[in-house]
């Protein structure tokens, strides 16, 4: 079995996104398509990484959901939607469930 992942975009929270929070440092979101290849089957998934850059440290949070689809195009489409709406790792499960059930 071979696993790999490819970054399909990075987005940032700007001042407008953060004005209702107490966060005043840079926050970056990275979106990855993951794939797991086993014999003649390939399953694609999604990973989101959130990086918060504070004084002298970087806090990283991530969430990964595997085996979403056999279609790379479908997973890329979902990633583009997640990126457009700046979905964070903590929201991935709920948002993905809504997207797949609509």
C-alpha cells in the first residue's frame, strides 16, 4: 500500500476574518488531497492543516479524513469548496458530511 498527499491550496485569515476573535497573529490553512493506493484501487481523502504563527512558535492543528471517494476530481472539487469557505480542521468532519449528503 502506498500513501501520498498533494497540496491543493493555502489560504490565510485576514483582519476581517479575525475581527470577532481575540487572535491577532497570522493564521494559515493548508488543504491536501491524500491518496491511498492498494493493488488496483485508489481512495482519495482530505487533510486540512491550520498553522498559527505567534511570537516565536508555530501551533499546528490538523485533521485527515481518508477514503472519501475513488474520484480524484470529486475530492479536488470538495477541497476547492473547503478552501473558498476557509474551513478549519475542527470543522472538516461536519462540513464534509453536509457536502456529501447534499
